[in-house]
């Protein structure tokens, strides 16, 4: 492509080192779409005639078929996806193909293609978060009646509906979705660099606004970037997408960690199905939560891609520098891993694989360990007009009493209450159930049944949007 100025060829080692076609061929669809938009603009401004534009369209149709059928011959010596496709176009249609790059540079070309690819990828991740959210919502519907301990500091804190706990995960999907670039047509990603040329603009007067609307799927809201130098060297959209992936993965990692705990013999809240667990090569009794462990493990890798891209970008002088080629593998892998993890987690939360051990959970609650009933006492005292701090102290003394006697709250009698404090009346004994405590959490974000059911419905509607 630049043979005029050179008399020698790049070293074989250099060729291998510098090529990106082995990975950036993933951009082929966007490359063709961007080129078609650009060719139409070249025809509008008189660089191409109608016949040439028609030839270009036919050429791209052929190339599309070749790539889709696996017949396209990708050549390392042509370095990247852009030059491979352009070279093939020229081979197929001759001179019109040679005119396509008029006023365009690979710098605005790759910045455009990659943005378009990221927009599409972001939408795919968005629907995967919705699918996982929906799978979890179904499990929540089945577990409104199951009460489990909620933990702080990994110590039993308060009783909670399992559905409420599961809806916290759906809420995490909600957050994940909001930061995806392009969500609700927002973010940096809707700006198009096409027409910026190598770095200072286009000499032939292409209409960047029209191009923006053609390449980015936002209808009238697509807009050109306002500075060509920034346009060819900016990768904020890639940072945003990796950030959204890293954030989503961090959420998935926490969910995985919960499932690893829940499926252990110590917790035993759930048993994960054969399809998402593995055995041990030495211990025949084992069932390991590998799917969840791998999700947790891959999170580090995705967060690493964010750091890698920040580091690549931080020292770059204006404008395009070849370092920028490193942006793609980071985004490809971050998004591949995130999509795979979202899909695997949807499998973990499928009906077949997420089996709730209701009896086991009940046994654990019946053991009285953790004294979660205590909050009932403190709440009851407040309702009797006792200042909360005094109620806290009285309840603390009651817990101490129960603990020292090696008993459970469920075993308390009116005499026990009286022995601790006069203000602990016998009718309190009817207020000690965990269910009662759960039902008092009648606030919008609380775990009372009516609230959980209402939020469940809202989240479900939102996921189906
Ligand atoms: N493969 C290159 C990349 O991904 C395309 C742009 C090359 N531009 C250049 N001036 N060498 O960044």
C-alpha cells in the first residue's frame, strides 16, 4: 500500500510482530459498513461516479460472501483487516477500489470501525445481563417463602427472604447495564470520527454529520466528533466498554463467591447441578463449584485489561500512534470473557442447576445460632417507648444471658425475660419469630413480602424492556 516510498520489504519478524489481521478481522463487517457509507459520500461529492459506487457495492457483496463462507484469504503481509479488504476489493473491481481510500486514513477508519463494533458488542452484553437477570428473577419467584440469614462481616445479621437476596443480584445487573456505552443512546460512543483523515480532516469536503448518521446506529442523534486530532486518537469508548465489563465482572464475581459459599457443606443453602460443577480426580465425593470459581477468577483478567488500556493511552502524544493497535485485544478479550461469564451464570441460576435445600436452611435457623431474633426484642422495646440505646443495652444483656445458658431465643420463658429486665414483658415471647422480623421491613427496598413482590415485578418489567 505504501510501496512507492520503500525499496525493501519489512522483515518477516517485523511482519509477524506488526500484523493485527489475526485478531482485527473480527471488525470486517463494520469495516465494510463504514466503507460503504464513505463510498456513498465520495459519490455525493463527485470523487466516484455512479458506476464506480455500484461496483464498490457489488465488490463488497462478494467479499461479504467470501468471508462468511470462510473462503476469504486473509494475508499477514497486508497487515490488518482494512488493507486486506481494500486489496481484495481492488482485485475484484479494479480502479474504483483504488479510489475508495481518497481522503480517508486508516486512522479515522479504524477509530470508526472499532466504535461501531463496540456499539454492537455493548448491545450484546446488555441483552446477556437481561437474560441472567431474568433467570435469577425466576428463582426469586420460587423463594419468597424461604428465609435465610443475611450477613454483615460474614456473621449472621438479620433474617431475609432468599428472594430478596437474589434480587440484589438482579439489581447488580441493573447497575451493569447502565454503564454500558450506548445504553439509552448515551455516552461518548455515539460520536463518529469518520472524515477526520489521518489527523487534520478531509480535503474533499465529506459531510461528517451525514457520515456519523450512517455509521453509528443512533439515527438523528449520531454526531461527528468535533476535533479531528482527538477523533483519530481517542479511545474513551473502549475504556468505557472495558470499564463496564470490569464492573459487571466484579458483580458476577461477588455473586459467584456467594454461590461458592452457599453450596459448601458449611452453608448448604443450595446444591449446584452437574452441568455447572465438576468432580475431583482423586476425591470421589467432591462436587466443586468450578463455573463460579472461574467467573471469579476471570474477573482479575478483565480488570487487568482496563489497567492495560489506561497504561497504553497515558503517554501517547497527539495524534494516532501505533500503540493504539493494542486497544483491540483488550476489548475483545474483556467482552468475550464478560459475555461467557454472563451466559454461564445464567446456567448456574437455571431451574435445573440451582436447587434450594429448604430443610437444611430450616435446620440452620432452628439451631438459633447467631441470635438473629434479638432484633425483635430491640424493635419491640422501641415500640413500647424505650429509647433505642436503652433497648439495645437490654437486648444485649438478654443475648448474653441466652449465650451463657447455652440456650436459643426459642427456648426463652417469661421468667428468663424477667430475670434480665423488668421491661421485658411475657407478651414479647409472641414477637420473636424471624418471619415477624422480616415482615416489619415494610419499606420500599425492604425484605417484607409485599415489597419484595412489588420490586420483583418492577425489575422483571425493566429487564424485558
Ligand atoms: N491496525 C491498525 C490499528 O489497529 C490500523 C491503523 C494503522 N494506521 C497507521 N497509521 N499505521 O491501529
